[in-house]
C-alpha cells in the first residue's frame, strides 16, 4: 500500500491512527500466520519514467503489429485504414467514458451519438431498429439466437459449420446454459449446406443462423435460407460484415429477421482482440426483446429535440434475473468510432472501400491459385477473404512470413481439425499491388 500511494510517513500514520492502529501489520491481524508470505516480493527495482518507457518499447517490439507488418490475416478482425480524425474525436473527454447515459439531461451528446449510430446500422442492414452496447459480433449472434428461442418459445437453433468456429463455440455455450439445443449442419463448396438444412429443420426450430461472408469468406444465399427458415416458422439470423453491405444486398432485403455482426472494421483498431463492438438490428416485431441500449429521439416540454434511453424496463440493468440479457457495460466509445467512420466515408466512400477490398482480394486469389502451389478450396463467390488449399505445413509457412514482416493467412485447421490444409487469406483496401505480389512470390518461394 505504502509503495503505490504517494503519502508521506506522517500521512500514513495519521490514517492508521484514525482507525485505531499503530502500524500496517495490524491491518492484517485477522490473517493467520500460516498463510502469510514470509519474504519480500520478487520484484525488480524501481525505474524512472524514461526507463519505464524504454522498457515498454522493448516489450512492444516483440509483437507483430500492422504498422510494421503487412497483414493478410482476417477471420473476424480486419486491418482497414482508420482516418486520423476518429482517434482525435473519440479522445474528447465528453465521450471518453463507458458509463451508461441513464440521465438524459446531462447525456445529450452521448445519447445523440448512439442514436446516429443506430440509424446508420439500420441503413446498412435494412432493419427497422438497432441497439448499441453489444460486446462483439460473436456474443451478438449468441444473444440473437437466445432472443429467437424466447420469441418463438422453441429451443432448437440450427447452425452451419461455415460460421466462424469461435462464434459457434460462443453460441453453443450460451445455448447450453439457457437450456437451448444447437443442431449443427454442414457446408458444401464453402457455403452452408441448405439442402441439409431443409432436411433437418422442423417446427421445433426457433432460428437458423447464417454468416455472410462466412468463415471461409464465401457469400451465402441468404434469401434461400430465409425461405427455408420461415417455412417452418423459424427466424433467420444473419451475421454479416458491415463493409460488405456497401456492395451486397442487406440482410433485411433478403428476408432476415435479425442482423448482427462485428463492427471492428468500422474505424476501430485491431486492439489485440478488443475492445470491439457488436452491432444488432431487428425487424420491428422484435425490438422490445433486444438487449443492450436503445436510444430514441423525442421532444421535450418546450418542443426541443431530445434523446433518451427507451423501450427497455429498468430490470435490463439492475434486476438481472428478469432481463432479456445480462449485458450491462456500454460500448458507446467503439460505436462512436463506427459512427464517425461511416459519416466521414458516406455511401460512396464506403462503396469505394468495399470495391477495393473485393478487387484486391480477387487479384491475390488469382495469383495464388495460378502459382501451382495453392489450389482453390471452393468456387463460391467471396468478398475480401478467401480460402485456398495448401498441401504443405501451414504453420511453417506462416512462421516464414513473419520473418519477412508479413502476417500470413489463418491456418483454419488450428481452430477446427476438419479444416486442415485450409488457408484463409484476407485482403483489405490497405494492401498495395506490390505487397500482394510480394506476398504471393514469398509463398511460392517458401514452398519450393
């Protein structure tokens, strides 16, 4: 205690006297001697601020980062360009808090920012209502599946293997503790096997989950999945990449009931895996079942525009056993970054980013598959990520890339043995032609 709080000895003694003690040891009198540490902690000696900064730089240099390395790794987190104004604006002190804006009279700025975010997400997804404060795309998918089970009063969730294995694991964990059953089905040509889905689905199904673009990068047939789900009275839940929606039809247009996804691509750094934000949007009949925060626009008694939290009972936040979800913390700062990103780019800018992603990804795919070293794993259409098959050692390949300051694609077999030999490569708008060509040349030379 004394080593971390800069109080003088006199101040320490004054505090001890106030609680009727003469020394720090008396504070621990109730702890048995048998469990007390009888030696000093094995800690290094203190350093000056300059020494600490130097030490931290050395530690940071051990990490492969996207400032110094060329990144072709995706699988749910993507290296997109982030305009510098985003960090400047989200660093303003009135935004830099994670606290939920319960008191609208002092939170109008934060509430309006969330409202604008919700509006943008609705426009992207083709849904009626969106929320804020989902932790990430994977937990948003799991929450959506739980909502479907509650709405439909059924307990079966159908989920294909084409969904990211990490997301599948989270959905299964949520389902197990809520008493719901996950029915897994396969994939064909890199897409959910909708023929198998049609054979498996029954009137006991609450929801069908689809990810598009999926784990392999392939674009799914959402309209057909919606038709199959709705024929049995189930909801269709789609997890999607928000940038892909600048080119593809929205989930809402294609028949989805709930659209979720990972919003990291929208102006948020990779951050070593977090914090991220999940977006969550629904058709109007399901809006009162949504977790997280929902901000509404209204008028005050003087006729002035105001913003408030709405459509949720207080037990969402304090009486957790009655809540539709146990999400309590607020991801508004990440949502603000997404809002600024989408506002800066606009429709045309977002479309340009999406076009560059898909054109560069297809260029890389063509070079790799024409090299004779990599084979197409699937022929399904893809957006910015694709899967190729490699007969060699993918771990060795990726290690060799790191030595050349390149972060290679994902060895899918490291997440699921069924995907052994599958290499998932992501190419965003940041990648230059020279980087892509060097990446392919390096891959071929390593393999020779």
